C-alpha cells in the first residue's frame, strides 16, 4: 500500500474521528501528511492499481490462467482478495489503448511513401520484361519458316503479355497517394449537385443513411483529400472510438448471457461481473498479442520469429477456448449443454459486434476531415 509519511496527530482530516493506526476506522482514509514529495504523485497512482500486497498480480495471474475463478470468487462475496471487476476492466482498457496510441499496432502511412519507390522500381522491371517478351514474339514471327515449337512458344508468350495483373496490382499502390479525380463518382454521380438533384427527383426510404455518406464523399473529393489520407483517418478514428465501442457493448454481452440462463438463479448483475472479467481477459490477451508482434518486428532471427508466431497462434486459440471454460465453471452447466450455449453465444456476439464495428467504421468515415 501507500508509503506516504504518517501524521503524528491522531485525528482524521476527513471526518475528525480518532485514528489509532494507519487508517481511520470511521471513513477509511489513510492518516498521512497532506504534503508529500513530488514522486509520491506517480508512486501513489501505480500503487493504487498494483497494490504491493499482491492483490493486482494475483488478479492478473488468475485472470489469465484460471478462467472463471475471479467471477466465482466475487459472486461468493470474497471481494477484497482481487481487484474489483470495474476497476480491473478500466485499468486493462487504459493500458491497452494507451500503448496502441503510443505505438500503433500497424503502419498508418497509407500514403505509401515508403513503398512508392519500390513499387515504381518493380513496375519498371515488369514493363522491361514485357518489352523483351514482345520483342521475342516479333522476332519469332519475322522468321520465314516457323516450326511447331515456335508457334507454341509464341502462344505462351502472348498469354504472358495478356496477364498483366501484377502490374495492375502494383499500380494500385501508386493510386493511394493521389487525390480523387474529377471522374471519380459516387453511385454514378461525380458532383454533389448532380447527386442531390437526382435524389430530389427519386427519394428513397434509405436516404437518411446514404445521403450523409454521399455528402461526406463529395466534401473530401472537393477538398482534394488523398485516398491514403482517407484510409489513415478512417483507421485513426476507428482506433480512437474502439474503447468506447467496447464499453458500450458490455451490457449487450451481459444481456445475451441473461437470455440463455435461468432468471431465478442468475441476476443480470452476475452476468455483468462475468462480462467484465471476460472482457478484461480479452484486453490482456490483445495486449500480450501486441507485445509479441512488436518483439517479432525487432528480431531477424528466424527461430525466435517462429516461436513468437506460434505463441500468437496459441493466444488466439486460447482466447476462444477460455470463454467455454469460464462459462462452464461459472454457470455449472452440463458439459454438452454448456458447449452448445457457449457456441450459440459466441456466434450471436460475433454477429452483434461485427454490426457494431460496421457502425463504428461508418461513424469514423463521417468524422474524417
């Protein structure tokens, strides 16, 4: 706990009650000096979350390796042994997305500045190969007497010329650094005026959804926004809104649990505790996955890279199995029934969360400026 200097006086500064030891028996405030060294601000913050008495590390160990243990312990009324569910979730969410903000999990430079030169070099190389191929075809055709082998070779070389998908794919990377040109359209319309005019003549019941996206599209086009900037803004806004989306989804996850379990035995509160612990585990798993990915980015040793990717695969599989194990241990359902309910719940939540992510992406697009 806190190592702040204790006061010599025995009166509580918060409620005035007599304090015999470190904490006031009436309100619980610690009887420490009101002014502490500057570093106390930071050490106190860390201690509040980690609790040097082992509460935090015991919580993390049980959260990671003992699915359902924290939920069962909390619902049994033993609530001082581990970090409270809400506090645990807020802490895990803060740490995870704070690190994401400092070290983005993937490259947000969609302008392609680092890859443009390489792409151009590859395109030039591919073009030179095509030129040589065409010259080879012309030289074969120029022969007065072509053999059957020459005819077959010409056919093969002609097929190679037609297959220019590699160049087309590389060319797309160059387009990411370009603005949307005048011919770029939205549903067949190249200007907002033309689009609004058409919508006024033929209104649709879905216009309240589609029209804002069309207007945003034309706004970005008129401002000369590059395609790479649009993607970067979309990803940045999505990452910024993801913590809010997860927090909003918590009661929905608990609601789906409530639907599939006995109402007399299990309260919505109980499902909320299970949800907070499971989402805290997912955030911890994402954090570990992120750290492993960053380590792999800084090593060129093949064996270490393979081990890291193996561990990342294990984490991915474990995050799915974890739900089934935790669900079985908390709700004490029969093995097969628990498995079926867990499978149905995961699928429902996958669909619901995907829908939420799509809404998040749409909101993120509208927030690009």
